[in-house]
C-alpha cells in the first residue's frame, strides 16, 4: 500500500484575484505548501504558506484549517490546530516577507474572512466548555484580541456558527445551523458591522447561500425534501421573493451548487452516484455535461482547499470524478463550447490497470422488500466462491460513495470481492433513503 501512495503531488492551478494558486506535496512530505504567481507570463513564484515549516515546532499535532488572502493580496490569514481538540489559533503573515504581522487569536474555530480594507478580520470563537462555535468577532490587525468587537452571538445552544466569503467577494456569509434547521446572515466586508438576515430560521427548513453580482443563490429544502436551487435579489432576500432555477427531482438529491455570473452548476446524487448539471443564466437552459462513465461520483465541490471555481466571471467549471475503477480525475468543462478537458489524473493511474477488474451493481432485498444497491469490484479471472469484504454506512444523510480506494486492491488482487453496500441513511435514493 505504501508503494502505491503518491510521493509527490500538486493541485491543478486555480486563479483568484489576479494570482494563480497551487497546493504541492514534495517527496515524502507530510504537509503541503501553497504557492502562487501573478497571472502574467514569466511571473515569479512565491510561497504563500509552508505548512511543514509550521509543523516543525509542533511534532505532535499541526492541522491547517482555513486560510485566506487579503483583498490587497499582501497578507495571508490562516488557522492552525496545534492540540487536536478543534481549538484553532489564527495568524496573519506578510506574503512578501513571511513575517507574522499578527501573533494569533486563540480559542477560535477555523473560519476567517478579511474585511475589505485588508486591515481587519472576521472570525468565530468557540464556547469554552462545549467548543460550540457561537460568536462572530471583528479583529483589527496588530491590536490586542481582548479589544475585539463582538458582531454576533448565538444564544441557542443547539445551533453553531460558521463564516465564509461569498463568491462575489463582497459579503461575509454567517451560517447559523443545527441538524435540521439553518439561517444565514450577511454583512458587507466594507462595512463589517452591519449584520442582516436573509431568511429567518424555521424549524425543519435548511438552506445554503452564495452571492454573485447583485443576487443571492439559495439551495433549500423548503417545499422540496430533495432540495432545489433558487435565486433572490439582494434588496429582497426573504423566501417570499425566491425564484426557482433548478426544481426538485424526488429521489435525486441536490447536494451542492456553484453560482457564476452566466451559469450555475449543481451536484445531484442518485442511485448511480453523483453527477454535475449546468444551467445557463438567465434562461435556465440546461447545458449537457459529459459523464466519463455511467457509475461514479462527479462533483464541483473541492472542500476547503481553495482550488477551484473561485472566479464569478468564469465560463469554465472545474469538477472531479472517480469510481471504484477510475482514480480521481479533475476536468474543466467549458460551458460556452461544451469542451471537456482533463486537467489531472490521480497518480494511481501509473500502476492501476482497470482492464483487469469488473465493476458491477446489483441489489439486495431487505426484509421489508426495499432494494438496497450494492457496488462490487473483483478481478476478471476470479473463479468460484470468494472471500468478500462488505463495507457500509448510513446515517445523517452521508452516503458511502462508489469512489476509488487504493487499499481495496491489496485484497482484490488476492482474490477478494470488494462490496460497498449503499444502505439506508445516506442520500443514494434521495431524502427518503
């Protein structure tokens, strides 16, 4: 298994605010470093963050949380967990010199957003006993954190808070949520004290928000258990003014979206995996996205790695794809021409030969008659009864997706069948599942 792990790796370069960013792992490194260069020919590369250097003084634990570059491109703010208890410390550094210009805010969550003047930060503090993220604060760089200004405190102990920058880079979005209910508030980063509610919380109503141009885009389960995508003008944000862009499809769970100035993309999960759908704006006409193979997981979400779909004016959507016989690939889809360009293949493709294996899908019948999908992988030359490893998980709507797993082939090559049981509890057949 160790021989099959990538010893070096790098993300696909991504453009953000005039710079091209890239994550890299060097030979044998435990941590990445993040580099950038000006988006111009011959520009010199500079290091934004060297996580290995951060970790050198903390051999027991060093986990990089969120990081963000200031609007003036001069500083990077980042959160680090040195203890393993989800208590982060926030630092700010000069990118040009590597000098730490703010020594740190303790007892924080991972989230951090620069104010529009690049001289202040919005961040979230944790409740000391429970570590519930419950307060939003404004910090002026170089000042004592004890003088920071409290922007918002969530008093309901069942709700927690996260904060992020909108794709328009104009608003800080505050997500206040619990398992079945959410509420978003926002404040302009140029006036980071003016917090406004988008739609007041209602028990059982979940929604996610982003902002592009002068519009909010909203993914919600309001009157749509499998979620739909809506929009609303910034001047009238409440649900009464939401207009539907992508309707609900029962049994096809809309799990993520990316909004741009001229199109939107949604990730939709069903029994065959996850696919990406793209819709033109403003007419909502669907633009077909090629799917590499029938079974698998395609997604436009890249988590917290700040490496894709960052430019609201882009006409190219980046997504990744994998299935049990396809190591992860990263594609760029041009919504204007329909061209699909492979940008990266997982280094496992160097040793993995998919022609040696079979990928299949069938169902097991549960005691109540429900058909439970099972994805299986085995060697083509397998004969007769075989030992089988069955993996399964179903809870909180988290699906066990049929993606490439390096370690499984150490068993499959020795004659095992590898089976993924898509049991109830995830979203493989929608919210009802």
